C-alpha cells in the first residue's frame, strides 16, 4: 500500500521526465551553448578558443543593426497587416459564419498542408513582372510597364503577411467565438450607436499613419499609400465600426489579439525565406545574415551573437507581454 | 430623452442603410476575397504540377501534361529526399507524440510542484524563431565535436540529428493539442470503472486512452505536418542528408522540376484527407462520449 502511494506521488514526475529531459538537452542547453559559442575566437580551420570576447556583441550589433532594424520593421508591419486582414475574416467566420463556419476555418488552415517553400515559390510565379497580377494590370495601362513587385520590400512584407495570416486569424477567431452575443445586443439596447464622428477621425489617423509607414518602407514615397489608406480608415470608422464594437467586442477579443500578434510577429522576425525568395539584396533580414554566417561563412561567433541577441530581444518582449497579460494567459493562449 | 430619440433617429438615416448593406454584402465578399488569397498559392502549386516538364524551371506555364504525375520521383535525388522526409516525420512524430502526451497527462491530472516552470518550458520552444532553434542546436553539435569520445563525434550531422531536432520542436505542439482535449475529459467515467473494480492500469487503457485518442491523433497529425514541411531547423542540422524541403530549396536556384509540385500536391491531398477523416471520427467519438455521459 505504501509503495503504491509512493508511486502515485512520483507518477507526474515519471510522466514528465522523458519529455522535459529532451527539451532541456536539446532546447535549453543548446541555447546556453549558443551563448558560449558567441564568445569564441578563431575559425573552422585553426579551431576555436573560448576567449570570452564580449566585444563581439558590440561589433555584431553595430555592423548588422540595419538588418536587425529591418527585421523588426518588416515583422511588425506584417503583423499589423495580418491583423487588418485577419480580424474582419475571423469576425465574419465567428459572427456570420453560420453553416459555412467549418468550411471557412478549414480554408484558413488549408495553406498549412502545403509546403511553406512551395507556397512562397507560388507567390514568385503570381507576382512575376508579367504574371497573374501585374500582367493584366499592365495590359490595361493601370500600371507602368516597368512596375514590379518581385524583388522589392513590398513582396517580402506581403509574403510574410501571407505566410502567417492563419496564425493571426485562428486565435482571433477563438477569442471572438467565445463572446456572448447577448452582451452586444445589450449594448445596442443601451443606445450604443455608430461611432462617428470620432470613428471617422480615428480611422483617418490610423489609416493615414499606417499608409505612411508602409509607403515609406516599401519605397512608394510618403503619400502614395497614406491617402488611400486614410480614406479606407475613414470609411471603416464611419460606417463599419459602432460603439458596441469599441466598448464590448474589441476588449473581449484582446486575448486573441495578443496571442495572434505573438504567433505572427515571432516567426516573422526570424524569417529569412521570404526575404531570400521574394526580396532583393537591400531587403534582407537578420535571419538571412544568421543563416549565411552559420552555413556559408562558418563564422560561428558572430552568427551565435546575432542569434542570441534575436532570442534575447524576443524573450524580453515576451516577458513584458507576460507582465501585461499574465503568464497563464500567455502560455494558455497559444492553444 | 434627447439622446435616445437622436439615437433612434440615427438608425434610420441613409448612412445607416449603407451600413446595413455593407454588413450584408461587403463582409461575404471580403471573406471570399481573403480565402481566395489564402488558397491562391496552393492552387498555383497544384496547377503547375500539370505543367509540361520539358523546360528547365517550372515558373512559366508551357501546356498541360501528365508526364510528371506518371513519374513523380523521376529526378536524381528526389526519391531519396522524399524517403528521408517520410522516415524523419514518422519517427519524430512517434517519439514526440509519446513524450508530449505523457507531459499533457501529467499537467492535466496531477497536482505537483514545478507546474509553472513546466508550462514555461513547453511554451518557450514555440515562442522561439525557428532559425534560433536550428542555430542553437548546430552550436551544440559543433561544440561536442571535439569531445574525446571513444565512439568518435557525439552528434555527427545526419538523419539522426534531424530527427532529434524535429522531436524537440514537435513536443510542445503535441502537449498543447492533447491538453486541449484532456481539459474536457469526463472524469466520472474513470471513477465508474474504478468503482466497478478496474485497477488504474485497466482503467487507463480501457477508458481513458480510447477517449483521449482523437486528441493524440490530432497532436500526431500536427507534429507530422510540422516535421515533413520543416526547412529552417533541418537546414541547420542535416549535414549532407537531404529532405524534401531541402531538395526544393536547393533546386529553386537551378530551377524547380515539375515533380516537386506533384509531390507537394500529393502531400497536400493526403493531409486534407487525413484531417477530414479525423474530424469526422472525432465527432463520432464525441457523440458517443456524450451519449455515455448522459
């Protein structure tokens, strides 16, 4: 009997042990080794020594900060664009999906069943200079003959947005689906009406600012996108968004917004496939540098330093996030 | 009073009729548009698997042909790469599913110290960019290469290191999937089995396991799809071993053969079929469980 009791107390640890051991040996320890490796000196031919060369962090960051900054800007923009695209989609599925709910959810995750590389290569075909999208537009004369999308920052950001859109949409859907629809009805019964004129102003401000940033990053100049984005923002703020949405739906969707933006931003910042396949040498990201430093140049110390900085930046960001929304929420939200 | 009548009047303005129309028409049109955007690259991939395979690359449409479909691995190295991918995916899924399910069971059915730390350890690999996962494993494999071991290098880069890496990043996803299933578990069924004289072992295999099996299968499917599609971590841990994603990446510089699209389409079709079958099966199990719970 006592033996059985002791077994009982040990049971959770016996179940945990093999899996957690695997994660400690092949996740935690390698992260620590990466830190040690960043403080090596030498090269692959003559061998490496542990020299604790802390200066490498300063050197690596000062040499590669444009790539780091670009990764954060591209990843951030892709996250915002994925939110702008994914929120109405998740909303429509959760609130108006009806009998098509499961079919629509299935279509949202269907891209996952196709190789990530093949999907990105498909975009190469679709965005080609006289391909599916640009070909007809050039034929009618809407776009000038020399206009291109492929090999521009726009294509990289669009590719990242596309690849992680399902990661954004699914948590948003889960959060919106949970909302008790009677709360929104109650808000409307209590005279929650349209959100104008504040909605119009907020729409213009957000649309204009986003258009400005996207336009600058994508090299289209400050106004090419900010004017249409501001108009779109005004229309959305005037007619589509009501007070019930601002006061009830949006606050209740916050856990989904947090989870979705994390699940999009983290892989987006580290991505290098989109930049490599859809971009140009001026639109490379920190992932491209890390990959090249490790696998092509075998400059392990610099590559490890950059990789460690990337990991640390994300962990610090996560820590702040966890402080804001609570650890349980954070680890639980990824379900 | 003034505000309420204003609000009521506002509901009937032409502007609000616009809002109603937008609500009825714009949202469906938008949904169709965005899902089309999501599916378009998949459709292009499938379409180009029927391209005439005579050219050097598969970026331009040359005409309908079934040649690649009759000879899906007819390129040097492609068959080997696909076989490696399948072997890695099967074994990594098997191990990750066993390890992940055990952790999920421990987390949902026992109270123990260190639960919060366990949750964080499960969460972190999912919150680390793939390139960091791959890079840190590579630094460990490189650092252990100089250890004076009798058997030579501890982790020579080959299919085994790829499997180690894939198991590592699959475990967390299995835990999360199985845990979601266990959260709604009808514990009274287990108590009933124990009351009827079954011991813990029998109860687990006769009652618990059949009920959580759909969750385990869902976790395994997720692990399999993550493993078979992984490029980034594999690129860092594979050495000379080639997998299907590595083959695609390598050939995209020289020009991708049509056969790659054929295999991509087969993987897509299989995945869709498996997910549909599992969903159908899960519904049946859920219905039965509900009936039993009455």
